[in-house]
């Protein structure tokens, strides 16, 4: 058992007592935080890094505001956080409202309209609502969907003036045009079917499906896209079909289809070009997100290459990839994975550039600056609640992240003063105590600790393996004895009963 | 038809060796009818026979004598006969006619119950059981009667000596139910809840073709005792008969509601639930147990607190387990410390309770004893189990059944 004792000694020597830490903290902040880094990373078996090193890796040349902004954010300041570049930053800080126009500029196609409508529905602000509806209306007028037009004008309800009222004539023209086109397409398709040329049948179905999609009949669109499957000859066709199906399924909310077709497309024997690859990964990640498999979703988003660029704006913007990937990773990865896959990930860094808050928040979490990390999260929250895919997962992800932060905070210490911890997590001692109690009693979360309610200290508790083994062994023995006795009695009973039955028979 | 005198003469003559006793036995069986018809007059003849030497004959006569409907003044007379007989009879001769012996003892039990002095029947019955049993692991019909008398006399400790024997052989499956049920009740009376749970568990999981009322009653008590002990009711194990699984829950609905209320953990809800079902509990005479369930709710809550906290103020304990004042909390904690259910210390100056880890370190020599004896017992049990397994595999009925099924599998 030598190694056991040795390991025990090592662990003991790595623990810091809180009072000692306070003394050291006043003298050598950098050393101490480096120490804490060392302890946290010892368990991940990596070499010790100092705080400055980890900071440098997170900061990239393109956004020099990182370091200063972090320092200035030490207090409770909520200045607007617009990056110096002219790229539209998604989500402003603090009390400022989201810039609807900038947000909508990130997307094209039907998803733009859908997102604007969602924002209009969910936000509480009248001005923002009208803005969103106005933009949605403009967008719809460019397209050919008369149902959506009716819907939006009903929602506007005349508040924006006569230009945004129901344009019946336009709607009628569109409908008539649609009918004509539909007939034409169907006739063409029938013609192709009689000719039995695979390629033209496929094109015919495709055109029909595109038509349905433009007019908002998503169910029919999906059906027709799926029908083209039988006529796909090259893998290029297959990929095109998969991508179209994915697009329609996402809008319909059928995420099973999305993951099926994404994996189908990835399995084609031909080498995919990088853009398609990224698109498929995004789609798969989105499907996992919606089915609450956050770890897998995070992995998929992190694998998305920067080639995605603006190629997939009819479904997802690169800012979204950063946000979804970052949050899911924070909520579900452990420290090693977080370091390897997120912080050290060069590809993903490009995405994180677009949303500097998420980058800062991940770095803060890794460097144990929980107060500022949680502050960033709170700032992002109102905008995330308006996101069409993320809104119902925001609460879960946030609670997960908070729990992970608490566990990580207490991990290196034998004892933690609850007042300091409450300060770090921006809550009061009573609330913190309740949270800790819930975490300890919940067996899923491995917080092995006990609370000293009198002195308000949290003590780590490490299970004594030897005692536990004895207890378990004795318990098993007793249970075995009881069960075997019962078995013997029951066997006897059954035997007697069968003898009786046999005796009764003549 | 022989006259009684002739029978008596035979008895006296033929009670020597084994073969003679066997002859006597067949003779007696033939003259049973005669004896019964003259039952009333058998009293004086009993004096002529010596119970220890002429046990078999005495037994037949006694059985005939006591089997007729008895009036009160005659009870008094018969009782000492029976008691004297039981005390001095010889065990091998009894085993030749066990049913007769059992019926004699049953009539003893009826008489003491009628006379409302169950305590008089306890010692004789215990001797009777010991004499009737071929081994201490055998269950006889008398066991349940004996336990019933102990219960009625509230003389629980007497039942303990019989209960502590492990039973492995059962002659009549019917006896088993009553025995386990009464055993459970005696253990509850002695507050040995773990053993009680074991007994009641046996009743509930015994093989049953048709639903037995005893099992229903036993299940009700089982729910209550498992709530007191563990705070939850375990689900039916796999080997419970399907009849039991389907029907027991239907007949015990108020208790299941009680268990659900208990799981939520609030005191007021539990009280309300008990109030609504009070008449049903009273009709089943389970009110005492139900009250114990109520008080055990506090214990459950406090024990959960020991897992989370190192020290906790009495006020917080009172809040967390819905007690009214910190003084109540202190009383409960004190009680639990005394009962060794938790290990803690109360600091009255600050009003704080510190919970300690389980002090058992398993390091002292005293630990070796229990572990060793447990291992020995388990080894014996395993041997028994494997021998039982061998027996069943070689059993004719079993083999024919397997043989029949095999062509179907092929």
C-alpha cells in the first residue's frame, strides 16, 4: 500500500488552507494564483503554467482591448462593450438593447424572417418589437411567401403606418404567380417521369421542392427533397439533397432528420470540401443542442472550421457557432478538455474573435475569476433569450456552468470561508449555503464537502476508503445471510406445496 | 368394540419396546371410534395410566377426552391433565401420532384462551414444541399457537427463544404464514424492527397461489415498519408470487398513500394524511405503529442533515426538519444520540450541534469477532444452499419436468 500512502501525502501537500492563502494573497498575488493554477492543473497532469502565460494564450492580436477591458471590468462597471472594429458585434452589453438591424444583417433567407419574428414575440420592448416586425415585413416583400406576409401585417396591426398594412393585391399576385408556376413545374415533372431520365427527374423534384420552400409550404418541400434521394447519382447530388433536407428540417424543428442526414452526408466516400464539412458539422451541432446533448453539441461546434465564414447565413451565423460552442463547452467539458479543445483551438479562436464576451468568459472561468465570468454571462443573457435555438437551453446551461464554477472553486482547498466565496460568486452567504447544500445532497454532483454552519466554513471531505470498505463488506455479509435464509425457507415451502399437490392427485 | 377397560389393559401391557408400541398403535387406531363414543367417562381411566411410560395410549385417551365440547367447570379439570401430560410424555412415542398431539395442544390453547389466562399455556406449549420438533429447524403447527399466546399475554420475551431459531423445514406451508406474521408482531413489540421486517418480508414474499388475508395484514405492517426503519418502502423483489404483486397493493391503499406522504417529508401533510385514514388504521389496530411512523419522520430529516453539515445551529435544525422550537430540536437530537443513531455533540452555549463522522474505525481487535462469526455462518449457509441445490437437481419430479420440456426446446 506504499503508493496509496504516497499519493495521499502528495494530495495533502497540495492543499492550501484558506488562512494561509489570505496571508500570501496580500503579499504575492501572482505567486498565489499561480499556485492555485498549479493545483488545479496537477489533477489534469499538465505542467504548471503561470497566470500570465494562460492570459497570453487567450488574447489574440486582433483584439487589443482584451487585457484592459478585463482589468477595467474588475468592478461593477457596465459600459457598452463594442469592439473597436466595425464588425457587427452580436449582443451589446448591460442595459443596452440588442441592435436588431445589426443582428438581422447576419442572416439571410427564411431564417432571418423567423428570427425577427421570434424577437418580436419575445422581447418586451415595443420599439424593438416594431423595428423587428418592420424589417421582417421588408424581407418578406422581397420573397414570395404570402402567408407570412399576412401573418406579419396582422402582428403589426397598423402601428407602423399605411405602408405596412396588408397589401392584398401583392398577395394575390404572388398567389396567382405561384399557382401558375406550380402547374408548370408539375407538368414538367410528369414529362420527365415518362422519359425516365434520372437526372431530369431529380432536377424536377428539386425545383418543385425549392418552389414549395419559397412559398412556405415546408412539409411538401421536405417530402420532395426526400424524394430526390432515389435519383441522386453522384455524391454531389447527395450532399445537395442532404443540405436542403437539413435546412428545411431545422425550420420545421425535426432535429432527428437533421442528425440523420448530417451523418449520411458525412459518410459519402468522396472527399468533401471544407465549407460543406463545416456546414454539416454546424448542423449536427445544432441538432445535438436541441436534443440537450450539450457535450456532443460542443464537440461538433468546436470542430467547425473557419471556412464556414458567411456561407451558411441562411441557417446560422459564425457568431452563433462561437456562442453555442463556447457555452456548451463550458457547461459540459472538464478542465482538460476545455483547455485542449477550446482555449488552445486555433480554428475556434477565429470564431471567438467575433464574440469577444464569450472568449473573455471562457478565459475567466479557466483562470478562476468567477465573478467576472458570471457577470459576462448575465450580460449575455437577455440577448440569448431572444435566440431562436438557444432560448430554452439558456437556463440549464447557466445553472450547469454555475455549478461547475462552485465545484471548481472548492476543489483545491481543505476549507473555504463562505463569506469570501459568496463575494466571489456575487451572492450572499445564506443563498450560497442553500446552493451548496443542494449540491452536496444531490448525489449526481461530486461535491464532497460538509458545511460548518456556525463558523460559516466549508470543509472538504474525502471518503475514507478503508472504513467504507469495511462497512460495505459487513453490510453485504448481513444481506447475504438474510437472503440465503429466506431462499432456503422458500425452497422448502415450495417443495412441501408440490408434495401436497402430488399427494392430492389420485 | 372393545370396552375402555380392555383398551387400558392393552395399553399397560404393550408399552414396553418399540415393536410393542407399534402394535399398540395399530390397536389404538382401531379402537378410536370406541374411545370417542365413551369420551365423557374417560376421566378416571386416565389416572390408571402413567403418562411417561404409556404415552401413546394416554395420548389417545386424552385426545378423545378433550375433543368433545367442553363446559367451563370441566375445563379446570382437564387443564392440569394436559399440562402434566405434556411435561412428562416421551418424545418418540408422540412422534408416532403427531396429529393427535397437535390436536391436544390446540385444545389446551383454546381452553386457556377461553379461561382468559393465556399465560398459563405458555410454558406447556413451549415444552410441547421442543418435544415435537425433530430438529430445531423444523416448524410445527404449534409454533404459531405458541406465539399467539405470547402475544395475548404480552409476554414477548418468551416468544424470543422460539423465534431466534432459524426455521428451514416447514411441514405445512399454511403454518408458515401465521408463524411469520406473529413473529413479526412480537418483534415489533420488542422494537426489534429489523427482525420484524425480515419476518414480515417472508410472509409477503412466500409462494402463494391465492391471496391470503394474512399476507394482506402483514403487508400493511410491512409498509409501516419499513417506513420507520428506512424511510421508504422497497419494491417487491422478483421472487414474490404474481398473485401477491398484483393484489396486495389494491387492498392496502391507505398505507400506500401514507408512504407517499412520508416521502415528501413535510410533517403537516403526513399528519393530515393520518387523520383522513384514522378509522382504517384503527380497524386494523395499527394506530400505535402509525404514531411511530410520524415520530420517525423527524429522525429521517435529521439524519439527512448529518450528511451535509458539520455544525448546525439548533434553530436551523428546527427549521430544516419542521420542528416548532429549537428546544424540540434539541430533545430529538439528544434522543437520537442516546439511541446511537447519529454521533453528534450539542454545544449549549452557542446553541450548536456538531456532527461527527462515524467513530467506528474497524481497527480494534473487538472487530474481528463479529466478522469472523459472520464468515462462519455464511460458510455454513452456503453449504446448506449447495446441498439443497444438489437435492433438487436429483429430485425425480424435477427431472421429469425438465425431461418433458427438453424436446420442446430442441
